C-alpha cells in the first residue's frame, strides 16, 4: 500500500526530515522501482544481492528507531519538569507586574494633584500679568489721547502723527473691550480728534496755491503724515480736494465756449500742465511723500479731464473742423502722452487688487470710473502676459499690487470717433497729390538732347517715386496716430488712389503716339513693375504696424491686378507702335502682284524693310524696358506679328504657285530675323538655354503662315484638299477656306466639292473666327472697366462717415 501526500505536506516533511533515500522520495513507486532493477530474466541473478541489501537496511532502520524511542522517552520526562518550572515563573512575574501597575496608578494620581495646583498658579500669574499689561496700556492710551488732543489744538502735526499712530495701535489692542466704559470714552475722544485734524488739514493745505503762495508751509510734510495716520479714504479725499482745486483754474482758463477751448489751442492745454508740474516739483514735490505720487496723479486727472473736454469740443467743431487742425491736435496729444509716460518711467502707484476686482460703486465720478477701467484693463493685460510665458516664475500673490501708468490713450482715445475727418482729409490730399504729379509728369521726355536716348532699363516715372515717398509719409503719419481701424481704412484709401493712378497710366499708354512714344511706354511698364515690387514690401510694413485684429482687412489683389493690367496694356501699346511702323512694309507687300511671280529669288524688299524696322525699334525697346518684361514683349510681339503676317495673305488679290514659294522663302527669312530678336543689339542679353521656349514659340507661330501657304500650293485636283486645310490650319473656318481658294483662282464649280467635304468636318467653323489679338484687346477693356467699378466702390466705402 502506497501513501500519497500533497505537495505542501511533502515539502514540510522534507524540511523536517531531509533524506536522499530513493524510498523517501514523493515520486517513489515500488513497481517501477522493481521493473527498473530487473528489466529482464538475466537481471534476476542479482535478486539475492538486492534482498540482502534491503534486509540489511531494514535492520539499520529498526536500530535507529529503537534508539530514537528511548531518547524521546528520557527527554519527555525532563520536558514536563521544565514546563512546570516555567508556569511557576510566569505566575510570579504576573504578580510583580500587578504590583507595579498599582504603584504607577498611585503616582499618576499624585502628579495630577500637583499639576492642578500648578495650573491654578499659572492662570493666576497670566491673569495678573494681563491685568498689569492692560492697565499700563490703558494708562498709555489715556496719556496718548490727552497729548493728542493738546497737539491737535496746538496744530503740532509732527507729534500728532506719531501720537495718532500710537492711539490707533492701542485701540486695536482693545477692539474686544469696547463695551468697557472707560475704553469707549477714550475711543470717542480719539475719533473726535481725528475729525478735528482731518477738518483742519483739509481746510488749510488742500487749497495751497502754487501761484499765489510763494513757499509751502513747513507743517505740510507733517500734515501728510497725519493724513496717512488717519487711514481709510482720508488720503484719497485729501488728494481729490487738492487736485480739484488746482484743476479748477484749468477749467476756468479753457472753459467750454471760450476761444482757448478750441481744438486749435490743444497744445496750450499741455503747456499749462507742464508749467504746473514744474512749479509743483520745485515747491511742493519735497512736501508730499514719494509713495503718494501726487504729480503723477495730478497728470492722470488732467488727462481724464482733457479727454472729456476735447471729446465735447470735437462734437462742437465736427462740421467745420479742418483736417490739418485735427491731425495737429492729435499728433500733439500723442507726443504729450509719450512725454508723460517717459517722464514717470519707473514710478509706480499702489492699488489694491481687491479694489480692482470689485464692481464700481454708484457714487464714483466719471473720471474715477475711467481711471479704474484703465487700471483694470492694464491688470488683465499683465495677467495675460504672465500666462503667455509659462517658463517664467509667476510672482507670488499678494493683497496689494503695484501698477504703472502708461498714458497712451488717456487723452487721444477721444479722437477715435472723429478719425473719419482725418481719413477724408488724407483722401483729398492724396487725390490732389496724384493729380498734381500726373500733371507735372514729363513721361520720360525731360529733354530733347541726344543724351535723352541713353539706355536705362530701370527708368521709371518721376511721379511714381514721388508718389511712393508721399505714401510712406502718409503711412508714417497714420501709424503714429492710430494702428487700428484708422490705419485699416487708410489702406483702402491708398489702394483706391493707386488703382486710380494705374488707370491714368493705362489711359496714357493707350493714347501715346509719336517718335518718343516707345520710350514713354517702356517707362510706364517699368513703373508698373516697380509698384508691383514695392507694394508687397509696403503691405508687410502695414502688417507690422496694424493691430492683428484688422489683418484680415488687408487686401492688395486689386492693386496688383491693376498694375499687372497696366504692364499688359503698356507692352501691347509698344507692339502697336511697332506695328504702325511696319504698316508701310505690309502695304508694299500688298502692292506686289503675287499672281504674276514667275520665279523665286532672294527675299522680297518688304522683308528687308521689316527687318530694318524691327532692329531699330526693338533696340530702342531693349534700351528702356526692364529685361524681364522685354522677354515678355518678345513673346507677345511674335504672336501679334504672326497674326498680322497671316492676315496679309487674305488681303492679296491672287497668289500663284511661284508666289507661294516666294512667300515661303520670305517667311523663312523673317523666321531668322525673329529668332535673333531677343539679343538684337546685345548678343549677351539672353543665353541660348533661356531662349529655347522663345525659339519654339517663333517656330510655332510662323508655322501657321507656312501651313497657309502649303494649302495654297495644294492642287485643286487633290481630293484631300479640304481635309488638308482642316488639318494644317489651327482655327479653320469655311469663310477662310473660300478666301484661300479665291487666292488660288478657284471657280465656284470646282470649289463646291471641297466645301461639301469641309462642311462635314466638325472641327471647321461655319462662320468667320475673330483674330486672337482683337479678342485679347476685348478682355483688357473688360478688365479695365471692372477696375473702374471697383474704384467707384472704394469711393463709396471710404467717403461714408461712421455712425456714432
């Protein structure tokens, strides 16, 4: 029979009786053990040996068990004796612990009795000490009150200030004892003395006149100390009375309705305060405590009062106010605010944070409301700046915070509702400036000397540079006055007049004629390119000054489009001028009887004339046109010239096959001349790699003329004539095909079969197609008319006055 135990039991047995015997292992199985020892019949020979070993081991185990039982029997008796001895010792220990606990309880009771007596003595001592201290302070309070009343009657403010501080501290000590009659009487005496001191100081010193009194009374310094000792709103009331008295002279001098109150005398208001502040620093500055910042508070009250007065005056003079006076007054105001800010840079004023967080009381004056509103806004801005820089350590919170006045906007904010007068003034001034500059413009024809024809590809109109200087000055004036809504409106004004200026130049480009027109047109194109460049820089400058809230209102697309249109119209006008010079050559081409040409020779005389005129005129254009737009001119000229050249074919009466071959030769000669056009007069103007696109364009455009001539060379007997025409001509139409066949001398009978084939081709137009040049001119005219409408909308948008 085998016994199987759990893993935990086997582990416990192994810990108590460790054994390496195979019979003691938990995994031992008799059958497996015998099978391992005797796997076959031959191994049974060792059976006797194994039995002997097992019997020997059993004998050893029996001997060990017998000795162990004997030892345990001896140890068991001894263990019983030891257990009895341990129980006796524990009983004795329990008895001693009980005795010690009884003695500790007795000692604790004794200590409690002793401590009770000590506490009684301590309470008696404390009460006695407090009584003595209170009596001494009562005596001190009585003496301080008596002396304070004497010093108040004697107007001795130096000692009265210190005595009043002492009384305040002593009364604070007796705050909980005001029900004691003696204390209540002394508190009443102190309050009466406070009222007496406050009345005397308010009457004597708050109305000190800097002009009438030569020197301030020496007691004023000590009177200020008394005002601080009085606490509460005494200082505020004193300064309010002081400033009201001094600003009353300002109100009388600049009384509403008087000549001095007019906006043209704004500078005199600031001169008055400068003199007052100077006299104050010389006479009264040392008398007031520096923490009062009396001069700064006087300036603040002056600014708030002036804001109200100027706002009223702006309403009175609104209909008759001149923009120059408004600008001058506003500029003087802004300069004065900056002057005050710099004057008191580093000075601070104390203001309770709790006061800022509270709602405005109903009894506040309008100036006090404005002042508190400004300080609250400044505090919120300061908190926002701290929040925006989390890497900086936030200052610890306190009940009192220090704010510094920045006078920006204290006075000038009253001009905001009247800035439309300034905008209208700038609008009219810029309009007059543009008209004057255009009237004085010489259009690049400053002299008739030979030096006037010297090459200058950077030349621009003098009116452009003068207008930009005026624009920068106007921007500087506006950004100094206001960087918000007014600057945004002025951006629209500048845009309106720049579009007007571009339209005037476009009209000039369209109407320019004569020998000098090429130079004028090139300078107009250069001017447009100059404005396209400076406008982007100017817009960035405006963004740098303008408040971020108005950035979305900045738009320069209309102005840039206006000057882009001007560039296009200027280049088109230059091409038309060259086209007019080429007209005699094309007339000579039309006079040739191409139907009688019997042989093909050198290039025709009209080709030579065209090449000579092109060289002369293109060199002149290259001398004055910006290289970027000279290349644009070349590309556009190729298109116009090829259309003109092909159009001449349709004006001829008759063209023979030899005539067509001669025209093909002339076309090849013109191709060579046109390929050399970009570098004519200067072979290094453009490198070959940059002209690959131009060369392809020349080949493409003159290919149209060659294809037209190839159609003319196709025999009438060719059944594919109509299909060949539809394939070779880029814009095929039935009227054009009929005209070409008339040039060949085709009869209507022979033409009809080809027309029947042509009419079935969907690619061929059944009506005459207008020239691309005429279509492009129509687009330019439509775009110009669109700009005129936008200009009118600018006028309407900027002339309207804001509603109050």
